[in-house]
C-alpha cells in the first residue's frame, strides 16, 4: 500500500533558450506529491506516517520554496548573483531563516543562503521529478512522484525494492541498530 504526502512550492524559473513564453523569468505555485510504498506496519496499521514523510522530504524541498531555480549555463545566474552581492544578500540575511539542507548532486546544487538552486537541466515538471527522486530515493521508499506547475503536470513511477524496518509503536524508520530514534523502541 502507499502513503501520500503533498507539498506546496513557490518558485521562479525560466526555460533558458526555449522558443516560447517560458523563456522569460516567471513564477509558479507548484504542487508536488510523493507516494511512499511498503507493507502495512501492523503495529500502527499504516505504511508510513505522512508527517514523517513531510519532515524528511521538506528538509530538502525547502530549497525549492521561495527560491530561484536556474540552469547552470543561464546568463541570468551571474547577473542575479551580482545584484545579490551588491545588495549584500548573497551570503544570506538574518531574516532568511526557513533554509533547507544544502545538497550537491550531479542534477542540481542548492545555495540555501541566497535561496537559489542551480540545475544541470531545464527545470520542467519532468526535470523536477528527476531531481526530487535523486535527492530522496535513499531516504524514502518512493513509488511515485507527481508534479503540477501551472498547466503542466508530470508523474513517474519507481520500483520499490526493499521493505523498511519501522517502529511498531510510532511508525517511523528504525536506525541501523534496530532502535526507534523517536520513542526508543528496540527490535529484538
Ligand atoms: Zn514555468
Ligand atoms: Zn517509535
């Protein structure tokens, strides 16, 4: 069975070099859905607690929220960073507090201090799904990701190979020693 969690992301981007309106910088409210698949954890009668999916995924996804997402070869990138630098906000401000954990993978790199994600490929809905899967596949049993942005929508399914050991008392994943990091339960 699957547990599903939805995320709201506000961001700005453009399709650099694209022949159409999306070549101009613009913004979206995007809706991302992650479906986590596993057996039913009989102790709590659920696959995985949705608030826990939210916590794990949001620590990474925060980087895409109220953020600018630009491709690595986009000339807007040095231009925007130049303005941020002059304004003194490139390395962060005391009011920029909702920052995600920085990541750096072949598909994308996050700069939480200036709310920027630099991507290898154009950030279409398809591109977003590829990035989110790569960023979270080791942390969650992701079976499906959907992303809606404006009139565009895409989804992809992924094979789930392993059953995760979860706490029968609170439902979250046990650590490598079989101990629940939340409630302290120990598997025998
Ligand atoms: Zn767009
Ligand atoms: Zn527990």
